[in-house]
């Protein structure tokens, strides 16, 4: 099963791929490119940082809660106020990554099980 640090690396790579696809289709000046790129770099750095799994788990869970709260407040504010804040891909990405982080921090194991001494 996928461990928490492997999740951070995989999430970073996937978010960077989403940013690259957004850059190809929308250009580098769109905010919907910089947001997943920044998140992807954060996750990738966290996944390869060599920190303990408990710290990585806390950081991923905390980032997930932060993303869900901020995105929910942003969506609610755009519905209640006359100004328009919604950009679409940013809110969807924020909610998806936030919920995935909370679930990963809660349910993923500390590390993958390795079988030592056996040739694969």
C-alpha cells in the first residue's frame, strides 16, 4: 500500500502535470497554472525532504484542512458578495486536494512494507 511520503511525491508529480497541461492549453499567464504548480512543488519537496512520517502526516493533514477551509470560504464569499472571485479550476483543485490530503493523513500507513532479503 502507498505510504504517506509516497503519496506526497505522487501528488506533487500529478499537480505539476496538471499545471503543465494547463500551461499548454491556457498559457503561462493564467492563475489556474500557478496554483497547481505551487501546490505540486510543495508536495514534491515534502515527499523528498526526508522528514519523519509523523511530521509529513501532520503537514499533509494540516494543509488539507487549510485548503478545504480557505476554498469553502472563498466559494461562500463569492456567492454572498457582489464581487466575483471564482475562477473554477482553482476552487475545484483546492477542494479535491484538500479532501484527498485529509483522507490520506487519516488512513494511509506510516510507510510501505518492504520485504528484505528476498529477491523480487
